[in-house]
C-alpha cells in the first residue's frame, strides 16, 4: 500500500464504494442468489483480492458477466450451498492456472467471440430485470396475455424505475460531465438516494406504496455472533458430484477470461502506463474466489466499470481498492437496515443500463463493418449464449472463428520473422517482417516479441508482404507504437497498400 498516494486513493475509494454498493446488490439479484452474497463478494474483492493482486487500479467484485452462470448453476445444482462449493473449487483452479503461467490465456480468444459473449450476457441481464423494473409478481409471464400483464404492473415501482433510469442516463450526458459539482457525485448514488426518497413519499399512498417484496432484503444482525452466523458455508458433501466440477471449471474459465480482459483494458487507460502481472492476477482472483465461496459469497472477477471509475476519480495505488472493500464491510456490519430501504426498481435500472452498454446496437454495426469474418462468430456467439448457456455459446463462437481462420489460412500461409541487423552506433536496429497472413493466433507471439525489444532501439516494421492483418494484432502493434517513444524507441513502418483491414492507419508512421 503506497501511503504517499493516500490523499488521492481515499477519495477515489469513497466514490468506488458508492458505485459498487448498488452493483453488488444488483448482480446478486440478477443471479438469483441471496443479496447478502453479493455484498460478501464485494468485500472480498476489495480487501482480499486487492491485497494479493499486483494491479494498481483494478477493482474486483461480483461481475455482471457471471450472472447467467450463477443463475443456471444454482438451479442445476439444487442449492446455494452446493454452488458455493463450486466457487471454492473454481478459485483453486484459478490459483493453479496462475501458477502454470496461464496469464496469456485471454490472447487466444478473438475479440469477435469476446464481444459476442458480453453482448449475449448484456441481453440476458436486460431481459431478466424487466419483472423488477415493473414490479411484476413472481411467476408473471407474457404467456398470461398482454392485458393481465399490464394490470400486474406496480405503478410505484414503475415510477421509481423510470426516475432512476432517467437519472442514470442524464448523468452520462456531456452537460453533467462538464459540471464541476454534479460530476463529483456518481450517477448510481444519485439514483439510489432519489429512489429511496420517492419510495418514502409513496409509503402512505394506497396505489403507489411499495411492498416488502419490492425492496432490498438483507439480514439484520442484532449482535456480533448473529452477524457471523449470517455467513453461509459450502456443502462439502457434494465434492464428488460431476456437476459441481463442471460448474467449477466454467467459473474458473469465464472469471479468468473476464479478469484478463479487464486487466488489458485498464492497463491501456492507466496514465502511468503500468503493467499488471497477469499470472499473479489469476492467483489473486483464485484466492478471492476460494475465500468468497467459503463464507457464502458470489464469484468475483476484476470488473471494468468499477476499475474505470477508480481510475477516473484519481486513484494511484491499490490502497483505493482495499479501502472501498473496508467501507463495504463497515456498511454491511453497521447499516443493514439502511440497505433494506433501497427499492429493487433502482437496481433494475442500474442493471438494465449495464446490459444495454454490453449490447449496444452500435456494436452490431461495428462488427458488421469489420466484415463477415468478424460478424459471423460474433452473432453465432450471441445466439449461442441466449439460447443455450454461456460456455456452449462461447464454444460455438470459437468453432465459427476457427473455421474462418482455417478458411483464411487455406488461401495463404502465415509466419512471423524477426531479424536483428547491424548496430547504428550504440543503438540496436531491429527489422521485424510480418508475413502474408497474420491472424489472432499470432497475437500472443507478436506481443511477446514487441515487449522484449530493448529500450532506445530503432525498430522497422516491414508490412510490405502483408495481404491480411487481423485487427487484434494490428491493435497490439498500434499500442506498441503509441508507447514506444516513452522508452526511447524509434519506430518506422513500411506499409503495403490495401492491407485488409487498415486498423487506424493514422497512428502509423510510414517510411518516406
């Protein structure tokens, strides 16, 4: 913990706490798990994972990307206690992955499949929150008919949902972001406070008053011993169940992938350009998941939303992450009755907006513009996640991506060639020649080669033989060029005309 940065880390941790609180409750709600389990996961993600992790800005906690897995796993396994056992085992698997140096695992998933997975998750989250947004009774369905369904809508819940969603959208507009005072308060905090106040106004109204089923319900302990008794232990008697191990593998794979994606995104955003050790991050996430499962919490991953808020509010070290976890612990231990005043409608608004961000229509257009090689695996993954399950959806998406790759490789072979030429004074001149075909499978090797280039070198990237460069690889090259000057590296790029696709060619410096 870097004490000299506490002046920036502590204020950032307060903002992250206010953002994390409704998300922890909302993710638990969407997962069909006890709301208290979401808070436990948030605490573990902040304190335990934050202490073990090497990430300076990453924040871990219950993730929207795992809600589908958790929901179906609890139903399949039959009890929450058995599911907790799968969480513990999944965490141990993540520790093993970290020790086996599987931190490069995320590089071998094409972005089309990753985007399809996140989009499918976003659509499922959005659809699952509709009953909570409208205050529908449990078991209500469109099959009952439109009129009976409309008559079941609770006007008070609908009003709170509409107000919350409006505030969340307004807080992301340029007008609010440009305001010095309004921008200091996170949108979810404004939405939650407004929803609580409106529910209090509706309390004395016959038609608008909320019932207990429309509010957050976390257990309230009257003593320390009773508080300790709220934590749930896994059912270790099911250790031999094949279903438990299947769920554990799913949690380990998906949680690791989501963490690695978040690590890559946050490291790119870090103004100090620090690099997170991915193998250590997998170990940290494994320790967190094992501990969370042991005490009754949901699985955790590093999450982009809370991590980006942490970065944007000025955090400089992982002290912010740890402090936000401590704040969650204090809140759960001392103020549970306050949490029970939060309407589920506002959590539905937070999650529906989160689901929309994961499945924006603009993303479909972007994937279409990238060509069928990107669009087909993307759409197949989305449909697979929606109509089967997450792991199956990702599997069929990978099959589609590999088929596209094999078709491309059938037309052209690919290779990577690196050559070190004569020295230029005391500088090293490196000539890296790219092949005819560079696919996403080359991403890990190219990133490794670029990371090993010594400081103050002169690098020539020769792309004259290229007829195709996958945009994942092109992005990795562009990121290297962007940061090369900070290491004293000069980069010249010899371009070939009509390379498909051209990835942000304005960022590349051509040789005259």
